[in-house]
C-alpha cells in the first residue's frame, strides 16, 4: 500500500516498457522526513513551491520515534531546538521530553500539510547532464522501484542516519547480549546485571545513568579524553553562555572560561578517569565536530562509584572483556553507545560537495548549497538550530528561482525530460 502524500500538482507520471515507473517531480525532491526535511518543506509551503519528500521509515522523525531511549529529554533549552516559523508551545518545559518533541514535530507537519511518501528508500541519486535533472532511484517496501527526476535535490538524511559499531576482536565469541544504543529503551530489564557501556558521549553517559537508576551495575568505557560541562552555569544554559561568549570573545578565551566554570561546578573530573583534552571544548567542536558532554547527573554516580569508569577494550572474551591495561571485566551485556554516521556516500553519486564521510566540504554556514540544484540540510554539527538556519536558506533559494522562471517553463522541461527518461 502506498501511503498518502501530496499529489496536488507535484508530479507527472509515466510508465515505461521496462516496467519501472518514472516520475517527474514538479519542484524539489527532499530525502528524509526528520526535523531537517520537515523544516525545508515548511519553508517551501510558505513560498508556494510544490515538493516531494521520500522517507525510508514509516513515520516522520524516525530517529526520535524509533531509536531513542525512553528517558531522553532535549539536552538544550527549547528555543534552540524549535523549527522555523512555529515556536514550541509556551507550556512546554525548558527541556522538553522526547514525547513532547515528537508531538511538536507531528503538529508541525500537520500544520504545513506535509505528507511524506513513507517506506521509500533512496538507493541512488545522480545528476543527469543530458537533461539537467537529478535522477533519484527509490525502492519501496513492497519491492518495486521508481525513478524520480527533479530539478532540485535536498539531502536531509542527517548526521545520524546509520549506527556505528566498531570492530572488536572476540566480539563474536562473547556470550552475553550486545545492542547498539539506538535499540536501548530503558534499564528495566537490566536490574542486578553487569553492563558494559562502550562510549562516553552524551548517550553513553545517559544510558549509564539510566542503568544505575534501574539498579544495574554499569561500567563505562572511556577510551580517550573528554570534556564534561555542567548543563547550566549559575542558572544560564551552558550552550547559551557559549553562544554569547563566542559573539564577543575568541574561541580560546571562551574555552578557558567554560573549563574554569566546569572545574568550579563539577570539580576535577580527571580524578574519576575523565581526562580533559588539551584543546578546549568549543575549539574541539569547531575543528573536529566532537560535542562536549553536558552533565545531567551521571557525574554524581561516577563519583559515588555507581558507574565504574574503565579504560579502552583490548578484546572481548566469552564472559566479558580484557581492557588495554590487562584488567579483565566480567559483564552480562554490552551496550554500544558508539554513535552514528551519515550515509550520504552510499547513495549520492557525487563527490565534490560531500566528503567521503558524508558531510558537506564547506563548513557552516556555507555547507547548504552545492551545484546543479543540490542542497544539504542538517549536517552542520550544530544541532537543530543549525538545521533550521540551513532549512530557511534552502527554501528561500529554491523559491527565488522557482518564482523567477519555473512557473513559465515547467511544461517545456517536462516534455523534454520525459522523452530522454524513456530511453533504456
């Protein structure tokens, strides 16, 4: 069954002898119905530009709905996380829960009448020089494939499209359960169990804390140095404070202030095995995209010994792990809080705009527009506020071209392209 989607004047459709449908999209094609894709869609709706969104899952914001743990709240104050044009309801708390955020996104899509085509996995996208359009091949959950032709392609699949699971020696021989953090919901089933959490970013810290709260016995692998910052500094959100300081001060000065404030509020984290990097948190984020950890209670449990910090893993054994220092740790289960990656290189046949890691080559704020009608939203490593800024630019840029020329030419383009498209 094909899910409902906007058909009002969005596509012209033809079926060819080869059996594959070929659809000419009237307007841009957006890949991904997460917050980034929705924000672009909203901007285009406001400008009166038709569009089509393809989404591989069967719902909007699938990362939030399907791949996050129950206790997740937004880690930043709400005004940094709202999408363009519609703020969060005033009644929402400062740090909305996952459920509230999903409700907001559902209402957002409904408000703008955004209806993606679900269960459509984009397998390839390539610019066709012959007819000056992008050819996007998508596979439906029922096994059928469709070729979409579009003048503009908006990549909104995001930084967290695929889970990352590092290779470890001996992992196949480990007798316990191994799950990625994206499949972890809560610590309920882990009471009394020894659990190894691999990774000490925001997810690793929060999963460890959640396990503690459900009376599990977590050990957290901290392989390298890490910046842990308080969630707020004397009542002001650390994220907000960092933003204000970087407007007026060089990054290294802002970093010195942040690290000093962190020491004052959290104490010396090195005592607990959390060594700070030599480079400051903002500079590290800026140069390597590494996000500092905002403490939401895990540090207190590390201090009390409820969360044990261990060094890197050398190899897995049947009953646990051998660490790089030779210590053996027995564990029942392993949770890989080892992060996510972009999947753009697996389907987008293009190497000028995106790197092989699947991020735009040009840093923020210039990574939103490529050539030949290619755009990217949600790859700024600056969370939802970065995605929103890009989404507004993309929608305005496309709308400007649309309003200038496409209204008059769309029929001519359609005829020329359908003729070319029908060639095998």
